[in-house]
C-alpha cells in the first residue's frame, strides 16, 4: 500500500464528504478510491469512515486521524515546495474555474501561456456562470467578478470591474431612453436568470437630493432586480440579445467598451453608475497553498495590473514572460 496516497485519499474523502467528489477531483474511479480506504483501514486495524449509500461520516478514530493526516500532508507539501520553489518547478494538476464570458476573454488566453512557463503543470479550466463549489467539486481556485457571497473561502482582489447599462441604438429609438433607474420597469431588461451568480441584482448609486433629505440623501447604493420577457443563465447570450436590440443589459465595461466606442451600443444611466466592484481570485484556504496555485495567482495579478491589459481585446497579444513573480508573497 502506498501510505502517502492512502492518506491523501482519506483526507480528500473526509473533507469533501463524498467518495465520488474525491474521486472526481483526483481523476480516478470511485472504486479505486474505495479500495484505497479499505486497505488503509485494514492496515490500521480501525474503522475510519462509516460509508452508506447516502453519506459518509467519520468515526471517533477517523476524526483524530484526519487531523494528524492533514498536518502530515501539509508538512510534505511544504518540504516539496521549499525544494522546488527556488527553481520555480511547479507541478501537479491545477484545476481552475471562472465565469464564462470573462473566462473566455481574460482567463483562457493566459492558461497556455502560464503552462509554457511551468510545463510540469497540467491545467483544467471550467467556464461557468454558476457559483462553483470549489471544495466539493475539486477546484484549486476560481476567478469571480462582482460581489462575493459570504463563505469560508479566502479571496484576493486582483482588479477593478465597472458595470453599466447598455442598449442598442435602435432599441432606444423604439422604446426611449431611461432617465432614472426606477424607469427600468418600463423597459425590456435582459437579466441573468436566478440560477446564475448575479444574486443581488443591478447596482446603482443614487445622487444626494437637493435638500439633503429623503431617498438618496446620502447617495446610497441600491440594488434593483429588473424584469423582462427574456432572461438567461449565460452572460454571452444576454450580450448577443442586447446587441440585437432586444432590451437593456447590465454588463461589465470589459465586455462592451469596444461596442460603445463603435456606436453599436449606447451607455445609459451613467450618472447613476455604482462604484466599481472587484475581480477576485478565491481559494479554499491560505495556508499550505500548493506552489502551482500560488504561481497562478501571482501570474493573474501581474497581468491584470499591466497598463494595456484591459484595453486589449484579449490577453493573447501580451508577451509570454510574466516578469519576476514573487511566489513567496503573502496571499492575504
């Protein structure tokens, strides 16, 4: 029995609460994961997990052993990182996820370029507009845009993101231009459906009133959940519908700035635009982060801070070399 592999499998199953999820994260069949656990329990002579068809729970011995295993594996990872860090020899499987539209334009082009710098890393990229469960689905980290839901995940803000309302000129000629966020109820608004990640609605900053009292007295931030005859869980579809003149959409500036410059889309309600929110990279924990994950986060932060990055249509025109990245910097 490979004890280290058995320890890793046990920790993965115990922390995810699912043999299937742990097997998916490692890229093996659940039966293989099950055999590793059986062999470990037989070797130790104790029952570590109670497995049923519906759930997995730790025994008393399993709980104590889990803590020891996690410390042991962290020590092993640190030992490996201390040896390989000097030569930037990251290795292993890097599992990433990002929103579909943003990921296609500002994450996917960087992935093969990052791997060119670290050829021993294998990378899987998942693009989805739903909020992915990182630990439960076996991902190392995610890029997320906008307000973050409360969670136990660690987040690092790596860029600014400004959203604005846009519509095609022929839609505005037909339906009129809204002058206040409250007038959106009279328009066809193209919103993400409820199963997508935009949970709080569209954000606007109401200016102070002339008297300094009443609604908007402090220029407060308000959220509106506009309705309309069309919604979709895919932001790219909403963009396409907006461009075709089917309604008003609330989109990020990186997605529509070229279309605004060319006149294909018109920004409306600019005076009520909310302050920029963030682009974040999130991950399950800050301690003992694998070298490949730390290097990827530094790589994103470096490129997203380049002056010309957000003006480029894609990141593919940027130079391959990321520059001198400090892989030991504090991820907090």
